[in-house]
C-alpha cells in the first residue's frame, strides 16, 4: 500500500469527525434557539407588574388597585392628596371573619378576591367568592353572605347581551335616570324596565338586513329621549362562509366587515324617540353616500350632535339636530383636497379615546381637532360654529384629547412633540382661555395618562423599548408624587433579552427620514451572517413599529434572523404631508421605501445577509408581503402572507379615502392589484388563510392562487378551516409554527 493512503484515510476520518461534530453542534444550537423561541412567545409572562387598573373612589382623587398573584393579592389604596399608599383591607381580620362562613380558611394568604364594590358611602364592600357573594362591614370587620334572591335581583339589573358586533358583544343601554334598558329583539327596538314589569316594544318595522340597532344608541342627559339607528344593509353584498367539516357542507351568508369598493354602503338612519310619548322623529342627515356617527347630546339635551363624513372622506360636517323635529343645521365643516383622517376615522374609537369633538360643561363651547394646516391640532368653537381661538399649533401632531379642566382653564392632550423622536407620546396641556403650552412628561417612549375624576391628579403609565413599564402618580401640573408600580424584568435574564436597535434611514425619495427597529438573536455575533426577515404592514391606516416595552421582543429573531420593522411614508402620526404620499398612489411607494431602507441599514451592518431576505405580513400586511415579492424579487426571496388581500376592489372604506371610487380612478385600482403582477414571482411564497374570514375574505387568497396558477408560478398554501381573520387557540399556535418552519426551511438561519 502506498504510504499516502493511510494519511489520506486518516484525514478522511478526521474530516468526517469534524463534520459530524459540526452537524451535532448545529443541531444543538438549533434546538436551543427553538427553545428560546417558544419562551419568547410567552414574553409577557416573564415581566411582573408595571401596570395597574385604577378604581376611583368617592373623593374623586383616591383610588384602589389589586396587585400580586391570586394566592397573595394585596389591594392598595392610594391617596394622592396625602401622597400615601397603604393596604385597603386588614387582610388578617378579613380572612378570620370569612372562615366561619366558608367552613375553612380562604385560599392563599392574601385578600381572596381582586374585584369588589363599595356600599354605603364606602363603609362596606361587596365581593364574590365562587358562586357566593359576601358583604364586609369595614368598621367592624364582620362579614355576611348575600341571599340568593339579592344576587338574582342584581343580576337582573345588569345589562344583557343583545347581539354581537364586529368588536364584541352588544349590550343593552341603560338610561341616565336608571328607568330603562334600550334593547333589540327580532330586529326591533324595545325598552326593558330596570325595576321589573313588561318590556315595551317601540318599533314593529324592523326586518332582517333593515333592522334596529343599539350598538351606537345614546340617551339624552335626562333620559327622556333615545337616539338609535336603523341600518339598511339590503344592498350590501354578503360573504359566503362555508362549513367544510360537517357531513354535508353548509353555507352561512355573513355581512362583510367593510363594503365593496364602489359598491352600496350600509345606509344608517338616525331616529330620536321620546320615551314618554313613544313618538319618534328621523334626523335629517342627507341622502348621499356617507358615513353617519352620533357624536353626543348637548349638556342640556337641547340638540343632538351628529358627524357626517362624505364617502370620499374629503368633507366632514358637524350637524346639530333638533330632537323634536329631526331638522339639522351645519355647525362647521372640515374639508381636505386629499382625505380627512383616512380610514382611521372610526368615531366610536374617537369618542372613547377622546380627540375629535369634545363638548365643554358650559354647554356653550366645544373643542375640535383638525388637520387643516397639515398637523392635527385643537380649536375652540361655540355652537354657532364660530372659531373662538386656536388652542395648539406647531409642526407636530396632537394624538388625542385626554380631558378638560374648565375651572382651572387647562386642556390636557397627548402629542408627538419631540422632533428628535417623532413617535414618542407625551402628555401636554394648553390654556383654554390664554396662550400657554406645557409638556408634562419627559421620559422617552410612550405615556398613557389617566386622569382622576377630580382632574387634580393623573396616573402616568409609561415605557419605551428599553425601559420597563412603570406607573407614576402625578399632580395635574406634572409634579411627580410617587411611583406605584414598576415592572420587574428579572425573569428576562432566562431569555437573554436585549432591547432592539432603533434606526433612522432615508425613504426612496432620498430626503424623508423613516424610523424602524432591528431585533437580533439572543446569541448575536457581529462576525456572523444572518438572514433577514422584514415584518411588514405598510397600510396607510396606522403605524406598525412598536414603541413600548412589550414590543421590545421578537420570537422570530431568536431563531437566528435579523428582524426588521419600519414605518414608511403614507402611514399615520407624522402629519398630513407625510401621509398624503399614499393619496392616489396605494401600492406605489411602500415597497420602494422598504427596499431603500433595507439596503441602507445593511450597508452599515455587514452581518445582515441581503442574499437571504424574507418578508411576513398579515391582512393588509399580507397584501404588502406579496407585493414585496412581486415588485422586488431581487431583494425578497421568501414571503409569508397571512390572511392577505390580493387586490383592493373588495375593501371599501379601507381604500376609497386614498383611491376614490373605482369608476373615478380605475387605473389606480388596477395598479394596486397584485393579481396583474403574479408573473413576477421568483422566490418562495406561502399564503395562510382561514375560511371564515370576513375582514379579508378567503376569496382574496383564491384569486391570488388563480393568478399564480395562470402565470405557472409555484406557491405554497395553508388553509385553516373555520378560522376567522384573527386566529386563536390551536389555530394561532399552528399559524406561528407554520411561519417558523417555513422561514427556517427556506432562509436557513
């Protein structure tokens, strides 16, 4: 045997050993990454505390909240006037008083409940343990059990569920004088007396698809009148939801979440009922295609305020309706050449969160939010539509109006006032009668203030991507009194957590600053090359990049990816000019912006492997994930689209503010369609969709599949039978597993 052969054999064996060892190490590393990935899916469970739910007390300033695990709950009382915090209950005496009634000691070692109701001017507390209710005398610490009859009576006095809306259960609406519940039954409107007795049927003309509704019902301040809606959806096309899993397939025709672009809208009629006379009048809101919202009653009940948005979102009228006749007058009109507020205009959200239209207690004035100068700002009007004064100004947007303290002359609002960090949210106040503007919070990140009923104090819940959540008690002038909650993130050490990296880059125009974040693996090594996954939404309706602590993690990154999120031009919260880029141009600038940014940040970060780039998005993000694959196939090699849109004809109010009606702008609708681009697909594309989706109908994925088949392009598809737009439970877990496997298989971290 030649002398070289033994050496060659030894080298071969050594090489095999090294290869096997390397493969084994890689397998171990992948197992470790997947273990961390699953932990990151439960990220919130590793963060303890840092948030509270305040329950305000009778003095309008003090509050209580529950803290701790069920086994050792503490209920704290905070008195901002005295700047104190102490346990509300004597836990030992409470548990001792309960033991004879329970026949054993309460579970755990703390207060055995987290919710209760004060009685008798806060001299007693009623709480529930299991199916039993008890009342605690707070002076004597004696406990008695409530009778079954008393419990049943209270249950009868609670609002009942009368329907299901897009955002959850619809409840009966209680009148301010606590006499009546407004309810619907068999498409008609009823009044159920709170104190018992037969219900009163107010209408008999409701039918399927032309029915009465109490979701937006609103009582007048004295309870004598009720405004509610009759909704005509007979002309609106419905979506077939097929149950594929029965012995025989069945079909349910469901109302879509939004109308078809250019198709009939649901017609909303507003009616005002006089409860005593049982008479009703219809509010004159006009007859053209429009969106109508109940804005509220004037404080004295003399007029009902109504908002009327034109279908193209270019004109918004504030109407005042006479409750006796239904006649209306226009108080003011706001208009834009492009669009007002875009699809984000959902008045129920505005009304709940504050901002657009806020009436003052003097019944003479109101505050109006407008983008008329390019930035959302606050204006003071009287009810004749006369502008009294402008309250805020500057090249920054007001986000929402929080509260008004008329006696002291302050208007409190959140805004993006930091030009260096344009997405940070701070609490500000402006003078109601005089020129004054103050920023009341300072820590970077986002602040979510909640004012006490007295408006003398507020709770400031705040965090940032690298700063854990905390809750401060402050005076109305911003003076810090105490921190009542601060998150404990010690558990994150087990995840080897580090905050994401924030970055700024230029848009495709080379001028506009865009902001985003990069998430890195827990074992990040700058000497390695990592595949990149961009998580995209890009819709003009909202922003996507997280700015609070609970957005400071990405499970996907832990598998060995660099994960990128970006807010490009056309999105909200940066002023009108920034968002108007999307007007008439949906689908035109979004992907070029994202590509430009990816290339810029990769130039500065050699560990980002631009030869292995993936993209994932859901809903409108699914549309843009597909569009990224089709418009930039040289950049995006792997894409996953969850519940995607494929074209925009079927998405009504999500699209019409930006593109108008299809008959008016057919070229823009055609340009925005992904179907015509199917032949551009070069990489690996997976679509995931539930068959019971009414937000982005399953037909959207079927249309995209058909276009790809016609273009002879291979693709992958996962169908989730009976799953709606937002999967939950097993479907949600399977969804995340599909994403993990697909990116691991095709991007090979």
